[in-house]
């Protein structure tokens, strides 16, 4: 199988013109350096250990090269880091458009509020937990698709680690989402420990809505509120087969009202962390 078996070039799953344009530009850069060196596609493929067909597909923007391909091509073509430096652009082009759009909005937000009633919020999931979440999907994702989704989710989570401008976060989890042992006991315990860790951050509040709460305005499902600069707010809802960004002011007002009521019904952040610690102690 040779290069094909190594899997360092993959189908881009391009779903929009923006991704297509990025991959075509990357392909043109690689082609430019290859021709400057006077190599054919077959010669470049032989130098980096890949097939001529793969090199051709990359140069035409039909396949998304993985980091190993970019680094090998950069070294073989003496590109001085210009090809390897395209890694971030290629990675983001591989993410689904809805993920890129959401990641961009999250990066612009001054406050992010989220209610979840089925699983732990995606911004807080450990890698093992999110792999388990994606693994339960039916029809099942391919291994390649899972890797792409995992990479996209982990990229979104960087907003919490302090490497970017830090917004304020408010997460409310229905108790059921914390009791559900996604991925098995050890994965679940690690996820609860992660919540305790993040819950200590000064800009993060995590609350638990107990199952015995008589009022729950969030029964319709999970949602996010992203408060942007200049007092603008958008929302995101991801339920079953529908992923939707919401900007209609009347709908935003409804979700803001619901979120306020949900927070009022939930345990305080201090009580919530104590509740999570108690869950850990029960196993």
C-alpha cells in the first residue's frame, strides 16, 4: 500500500467554498516549491514517501494534507518553514463549517452561557469523554471522521485555557448529564475531575440543576448564549440532526429568560462543586 497505508493525506470533506479555497491555495504553494526545485510530482512523492497520486490530489486541493505531509514536503523542497507553516490553515479547513463559525463567535464573545441536559458541555469535555460521545453516534462515524471532530472540539476548548482573551463562562448542567457514565466509569470519573478543576477558575462558574427541581425551563434541550461586544447576543442550539445559530432578537430574549430561570433553580457554584465531589465519592 505504501503511502496510502500511512494515511498522511486524507479526503478533506470540504463542505463550503472557504475550505476549498484554502486547500487550493496550499496546493498551489506546494506546487510552486516543487517546480522551483525542478521536480515532478512523482519525484516529490518518492522523496517524502508518498504516491504520485497523493501529491497530485494535494496540489489540486482535492485532499487535505496532514501535518506529517506538510513537514516532509517542507524539508524535501527546502521551503524554510513556509509549507509547514500552513498547518493551522489546513487543520481549520478540515473542520466542519458550523464548527468554524461557532469557534469564531466564541473567540469574539465576552461571555458564554450554556445549558446542557444530556452530556457535559463540549467546551469542558476531556478527550476520552468526547471520543466516547462521538463513538455513540448512529450511524457510526468512521475513525477518520472521529479524529476530525475530536480535533475540532479540542481546538474550540483553547478558549478556556487562558491562551486567548478570556471571557466569562457560565455553565449549568442538569444532574442527569453528570450521572450518565459516558465512556465507562474511569472516563466518567476523569470528566468529573475536569469539571472540578475548571470550576476553580475565576472566570468560570459551573452550576448543577438537581433532578428534584420542580421547575426546569430547559426541557426543550441544550443551548448556548454568546454575548458579543456592543451588547449583541447570539445563540447556538444543537439538537439531534439540527445545528442552528440564532440571531433573531425575539428568540434570543426567550432563551435569555429561560437561562436566567435555569440559573436561579440551580445550585450555587460552590454547592455545585460540592455536589460533583459527592458524586465522585459515591463510586
